[in-house]
């Protein structure tokens, strides 16, 4: 190329969907995911690339196990650190594209020697969650192993700024957009709330590449990201999330850019798309031109999938007219599976090529899936064996011991209808769907199509179920019910005239309002519950983890008022709980004495509330100015009046029992002290009700990078 040399070429290893940690408890397949990821990183070092680009789902879980985190960190450190200087020059403002404590690219850190930088966005499996709204990639970035970019803190107002890199005369603008729930992202693009930033100078000289992690195909009307939603100034798009390997770039003539879909490096479901050989690519960029070198992965477990129709097999048709043909039919299918095992071993040998390998190395146990359509001809019958019993015949021959075969029948009608007239897909299509390929929200929507909820909003119900299933949030459903019921009660209490005849219509109107707010993006399901600090006398070994207890959740003001009349829930304190409770009733003076201890700790309670207020101020709310005033911290004079207000009613009693209070405060497991602190805290919350809003929507969890994004 005229004017350019090899020193101007930026070489990028492109991969996505490593899913490290998938099936890590499986005795056979437990190490597949990290072995494939390690091979990818070894290729980066072997091929001497300038950088690695990962398009999401590095981990299979957003809370990866220690083993998964260790394997990833070990592989990154073994292959990305070194004395070779990184030849990429950072031109953009680091703080604009990187967040967190280390908001700069890792190879510019003077304390570590990074030879091959890794740039990654997060996917739908390893997205941020929990306290601090941190992702697993945040840990890797803090360790100096990964450059985590392309964050989407606001899913309804997205701003995408590029990482600007240069090597020689080649300029690279690296865009990234981490995963957002497909339906919400579709609406955000449609409403024009996605803004792309371009370099201010020499726009025509930059090679613009973007990585995304969304549905590529239109599974539903709005459940995907159309290619024409992306800007036309892009030159190359790396598409994550889809597991089928389409490594050769395809040209989009409408948008004038190329799209590459690398696919996953490990099979997470027994689907036809996963049976395609797995590849990664080295993208070489020189000026505005590029070329792609594909590399087949060798450590991937071989996977062969086949579908047969017994009515079209000559040998099977001979058995259809026989009675008790199970044994012979099983023998026929067993022969087909054995042929598939041999095919898988041959494909693995072919993938190894002529490279160095141990002579004693044997092919790994393959993944085999045989789908059998066993609809018998008229007057015939196919007596099939139990699928799991049939699969167990191949112990020590296959890796998936319980689902080698899948039987299904062909329905006479192309589609069927349920009672309410909703069209359902063919039975064969339903049979082919695996759990990993079905969205929880879609299942909930289809389930509720034949029935309806009276009080709770239906569209946000799917989000809550998704949090419970996909993210292992034990309190997602409880929080969903609590929040929406409190909103319904507030709506009903605000109405002037409600009787038994109109309450049904009022609840329907309230539910419709909540559904409309959620559809517009103003209301989102809570990503995690706020929890009270663990009591000092809580015994985790005896009572379990404090975070799993219902009493640990910070409930709404309405629920606190309802529960204030009842005695607060207390943990069992190794046999002392009942004795302490009885002594409280027998000796009223101790109650007054403990009040002094409560007054001594009131300062701590108020400090906690101030910290929460400061976190909430950080949330960038999209509400109007009148609502945004709800986040203002109360002025110092009102707080001072709250401190002194209850003092006259308690000071006399505490002075009278100073010695008793001193003795009681020295007890480490004093139950009356705990109860008095709880009551005092409830009283504090009741006093401050006038200064805050009853609208739960205004108080979202305190996040360092707020997000209203849902997950699949």
C-alpha cells in the first residue's frame, strides 16, 4: 500500500463469548471453557498481536467463582505481561472512556509492563450488579489486566465515545457498547437517545471499529439490534452474543460496513449453531484497509449434531410393522450414534493439524446430539426407549451422558392455537429450544398471554423473574411484589372516593399506569436490595447468612409503619433471646436505662442516613426539576431540631438510672439494647417522613455508575 509500511499495521485478535465458568461443576466438561480461553490468549502472544478485543461474556456468570477468576487472571498475566513495549499510542482522554479508580489504559501504568493490552465490553452474563454496581471486569481492570470500556450506565440515554489509538500512520477509533436489554435498546435507538462521538480532526483518516453484544437476529419484533440502527461512518462491527461462528466478515451495502460474528469458544447448548467449528480472527488494519486471518481453535470439545426422520429411513420402516420393535429400533439408533462418535473423533484429529502434540493424547469425549422424529406411518409403530436410559448406554464414550438423543413427533397441523386464539409454533420448533436459548421475559409474556394479573404490572413481572433466574437474586420477586403493592396502596389512598364497586377499576387503572411508566423507561426493577448492617451479635454459623434473611432488607416507609406495632424480628442468640425478652417485661427501669445507650448511638444512625443521601445525589435522574428536588439533602437546622426534640422526654429517666445503664451497656449480647435501638431507629424514620418523598421510584439503589438496564 503506498505510503504505509508494516510498522503502520495494527493487528487485533478478535474473540467473544468465552463463557469461562460454564458447567465448571461437570466432572467431564468442567475445564472446557477456561482451556479454550487460555488457547485464545496464547494465540495472541504467539501471533504477536498489538491488542486483543473481546466483545462480551468473558465469564458465564456475573459473580464468577474463585476458580474461574483465577484461571482468567492467570492466563492474562502469562500472555499479556512482558518486556515488549506496546506500540499503540493513546490519543483520547482516558477519563472519558474509562471509569473507576484506575481510569486510564493499563499499558501506560508505570508500575506494570503490559505487552498486549486487552479491551473488553461486558455482555449479558457478566454485567454489573450488586453493591457498587461492579462487574467482574472491574476486578480485572483494577488488577491492571483488562481495559473495561463501552459502559452503558444509562440504558435510556446512551453516549458512546471512542478509544482513540494510533500506530504509525494508522488511526483507530474503537467504539464499544456493552449489553443492554434488547427491547429497551431498540426503543432507545428509535427515540434517538443514542449519541455517537467522533474525533474532532481528520475524520476521514480514522478506521472506525465497534463491538456490540446484542441479538443479531429478529427473534421478536423489538428483541434485537438492527444493523441499520448503527451509524454509517463505521467501517467494521464485531458482533457478540450470538454463538454461531460466522467468522468471515459480511458486507452491508446499505450501511457500507462489514460485520464479523466470531461466535463462542465453548458450546453452552446442544444447538445446530454450536456445532459449527469454533474460530477466532486476527484483524490487520492498515490505514483505511483491513484483512482477516481466521484461526480454528484446537482445544474445543468436538460436537456433532444430526437429525433423522424414522419414516424416511429404510431400515427403520422395516421395523415399523413389527410388534415389540424396541430392541431392534434401539440397536439401529445406537449404530447411528456410534458413527457420529467416530465422525467427531475424526474432526478433532483434523483440527489438530500437523502441529506438535503428544503421541499418547487422545481425543476428548465428544458432544453428541441425535434428534429423532418418530412419527410412525399409518398402521405402524415405533417403540422408542427412554431417552435418558438410551443415553446412558454411551458412558465413557460421550461427554453429555443424559441427553444424547431427543425424540419428538410431527404434528399434523403446521401450527396450533390455544384457547385464547394465540398461535403457537410447531412442536418440532418447541422441542428444539434449549433453556439457554430462551429469554425468561419471553416465557413469562407467553404464559401471561392466556391470563392476566389484576394488581401487579405484567411487563415488569418478566424483569423480576429474569433477575431471580438469571442473576440468582433471591429477593427479586419479593421486592417486586413489595414495591408494586406499596405503589398501588398509595394510589388508592390518594383517591377521594373509593368503594367496593370502584376499587376494581381503580386497581386496573393503577396497574395500567405502572405498566406505562415501565414501558417508557421511568420505572425499573430494583437491581439489588438495600440491606441493613449485620448486627454485632448475629451468628452466621447458627442463623445463616445475614444477607439471606428477610429482616435484613430495608423496607419501604409504608411497611415500616405497618410493622412498627409488632415486635421487631430478632435472631436467636444461642438461648439468650427468651431470657432477655422476659427480663425486659419484668424490669421497666432497664428499658429506660437502655434508652441512654440508644441516644449515644443515634449519631451513628443519622450518619448512615447522610451517607445514603449523598449516594442518591450521585444518581443522574431523568425526572423533571420538581422531582429532582427530592434528592436534596436536608439542611443542617432541621437535623439539629430532630436531635433535640426527643431529649426532654428521656433525659429524666436516664439520669435516674445512670448506674444501671452503665452496667447494661457493658453486656455484649444484651437483647433489650438491641430492641431499644430498633425502636429508636423506627422513630427516627417516622420523624423524617416529612422531608422525603413516599415515591419509591425516586430512590434507586446507590450506584457508582447507575443503570436501568435489565438482563436476559
